[in-house]
């Protein structure tokens, strides 16, 4: 029988090294975010980096806007192990300071940092230290002559702009390159990455920029990134939201899980609720989600095997006797809420029945923890 895969094989890329991570088609897709604290405020920035790590961020980008921010990198680097990328515009001297201060990666466009001498100096410093450079072309940063040639910041213009910057690095025998092309238009982003994917074999960082707050950003990012990932394009990614960056990671992880690419913690299946819903199911589902996140983090820092088993589990929270028991039975752990009765399943069998006053969220979560431990054993 013909087997149809929903996801194409990853586009083949060369590999680059970013701190302790390797990036490219030989390695898992890596999740990135960006701090929105003032990088010069070391304590606040470190606090946000730790929050980002807790929700599964694997690369942190920081804006380096002046010499003080470049100097702050030294202290930040000493206090965290996560790979750090300095985002720098125009001033190659800031990039040199960041390199001296232990930065793992640079996000800078070599065509915008000065003349031949400046590019030579920066590229040779990055090469000596084995630090990769991400070239990031946004629709707003396309050069004037390309805007005229293509009649605006079209996907073709963005790709040509990116390849110009690539040329500046390749001419200096530098190949530790990652590329990104971002537009606030989802369709332009998709077309641009498709074109770029055919032009080179460097790893690609994918994202939809300026996607917006809340549901708007989530939908635009999910559609854009989901389509690219399903075509095998993308080696690192960021879901950009106009929000606390910590909110980006759960979306990014769910996106990868829904495409079967990576998981972090158990899958939560919960019914949308309707007129048949018997209990405060929305509150219970939120508590189960909180439990999954906390438990994932705990396993990650203590027991990687348990983390891996937990990440392949399904936990179902269902609101009535119609679909509830069926769905709950299919999951590793199922909570099926009926009238004055809650059934808790493990691997399809009922292990607990709560009645009337026993039906309390803290009791249900307590039993969920017990059942998780039994599944992991
Ligand atoms: Fe409604 Fe039951 Fe379906 Fe939940 S599982 S949406 S309560 S029918």
C-alpha cells in the first residue's frame, strides 16, 4: 500500500556549531527566543533567560545596542550555559566585544557593518573563535537597489539580499552561517524560505516576524512555520509574539509536537466542553497542563529517561460520559468526568473512581501524579 507522509524529509543542510549545540539537518530542530529586557541590566536579563530555559528555550538572542550591553555579555555568559546570540546592527566593534566576552553566535549582516577592513576584521575574529554568524534579512531591511529591482521587499528581493551577505562571508572562507528571512506576511515568508532553501545548504532559522499579540501571533506563526516545517524546511525556529517571550515557547513546542517532530512533556488531550460538561473542566484541564509543564521540567533536570517516557505519554481530560471514557481509555492516563463520578484510567483500565465530595481538583491531580509514576516505572 502506498504510504503517504504528512511531513517531508528534512532539507539536507551542512552543520554548524553554536556553543554546546549543533544545528542542521543531522540534529533536532532547536527552539529559540529573544529577551526583551535591557541587556545592560544583567540581573533582569539573567532572570528572563532562566524563565525561558524553564519553558524549553534552547538558544537565547539578546539585543546588543551599545558598548555597555556588549560588556554585560561577559557577566551574563558566566552565569548561564544556554547558547547566547548577540543581535547587533551596523557596529562591528560591538560584535568584536561580544566575541571577546564569550558570545556563542552573532546575528549581524556583514553588508551593513562597514567597509572591507571592518568585514575582514570581524569575520576573521569569528572564524578564529569558531563562532557562527546568522544573517537575518527582514522585509524592512532589504537594500534600496534590490527594492528598485524587484519593485519592493518581495521574497525574491529578500533572497537576493541574503545571498549577497552570504557572498561576503564565503569570499572570506567563512561557512559557519545560518540564514533567516522574515516578513510579517505569512505567504511572503513561506515563498522566501522555499526559494532560499533551493539556493544554498546552510541551516535556516525560521519565523514570521512582527506576527502580533495573542491569537494573531500564534495563528500567523503556526501557519507559516507549520507549512515550512511540513516541507522539511527549518533547523531553528522562533514563534515571535508581541508578549513576554516566555509565552512563545509553549506555542513553539506544541507546533513541533503537532507535526511529530519533537516533544517536551506529555500530550494533553482535553475536550472543548459543551452543554453536557459535568464539572469545572476548563479549570481542571488548566491544572493538568500546569502539572505537565512542572513535571517535564522536574524530569528534565533529574531523570532524562523518565523525561523521554513522559514526553511520549498522552493524558486525556474529558467532560462527560458520551466521549469521555472512550478517549480516556485510549490515553496513557485518562480522567473521565461524569455526573457526580470521575473515573481515572491507566492504559485503558479504571484504577480510581471518585464520587461526590471526593471530586476535588487537588485529589484528581494527586492521583494523576501517582499514575504518572506508575507509567514511568
Ligand atoms: Fe461535550 Fe462530552 Fe464532548 Fe466534552 S467530551 S465536549 S462534555 S460531549
